[in-house]
């Protein structure tokens, strides 16, 4: 995004506290756990995959298998019963559990089929792998920082997808097109784009371009905060993460 994207600034409010996906992961109902895990996977699978490829030097195929296996492990086992929001963020807890899972898996002489519930989800590993290959292996990398950065990237990607769906379904596709054109499309430093340029391109008054962009940014901020709230384990963690993101 460009430097002047304020995503609503101080005008937008935090979403109301509700039962989050993190809390639902520990629910007694298997259906609720599965739905909650789907929300968690949507934001975390790519950071998990890249963490496996970069920190653990897992091959493409092993990383795929470990990613699927880890989330099945989360659903099947009671590891989340040990999560304590007062001791750290859910993201740190999940990454620690992932590292322990990899150690145990690699210690096993041969893989055994897991019993109990099974969980599979369609993931775009090809896209994630292409991003991994763009990384310069000669460049120093902090696996933990990479995990956190990829989590943030996934969070915003999910939020932008939801923004697009909401605006298009409500007949405001032009708002998203303007937002995508101005705030999301990459440009070289010498490729300046002004509101006047957009007004001519879309056949709109400059004031309407301004209003549409401001509205889209407010909506994105709201959606991002709602998504973040669903993926944090406590109100304190949510507010800390929100302050860091915004």
C-alpha cells in the first residue's frame, strides 16, 4: 500500500469481543473445532509451510506433508488445552508447537497413519513454493521473523479478499477497483498516480474518487481488525497485535 493509506485512522472502533476461532478450537463440538481450524488454517498455513522450508530445510514434498499433518495434529490432539494467553501470543505458541511437531515426526522411524479425526484442506502449495524460491538463499534470514511477517501478509491478503467480495456483492465494485489500482498495484518510484489520474480513468469526479478510496480503506481496516480478533487468544493480545499492525 502507499504511504497515505490510513485504513480509517482513529475513526474506526475495535470490533466487539466475541467467541473467537481460537476459543472455538477448544470447543467440545467437533464441528465447531473444524470450522475454527479452517479459519486458523486460512491465515497460518502459508507461514507454516515457509517456516518448514526455510528453518527446517524441508523439501517441497515433505513441507506439504508436514503442513497438512500439523493441522490434523492440532485438530486431533489436546495441545491447545495448554495454550495460555497470559504467557504469549497464539502465533508464538503455534510456532513452538510446530517446531515440536517436526522434531517428533523426524524422530519417527516410519510414518504411521493417524487414527481418530482426519482433516485435509486444499492449499495452494505451488504459489507458496514459488514465493519461497524467490528468496535469496545467500541472504541472512531469521525464521521466527519470517514466520511473523508471512502471518501478517496472510492476514492482509485474507482481508483484501473479503473486502473485494463484500464490495462486489453490494454493487460497489468501482470502489474496489479504485482501491486496488491506487493502493495495491505496484509501481516504480517514477510512476506516480494521482487522484486526478483515477478520476479521468474511471470517469468520476475527483471528490468521488477521494470518498470511494476513504470508504474502502475504512472497510479494510474494519475487516482486518475483525479477522485479527478471530485469530487472537485474548483481548490484550488482540489490542497489542492491532497496535502493531495499524
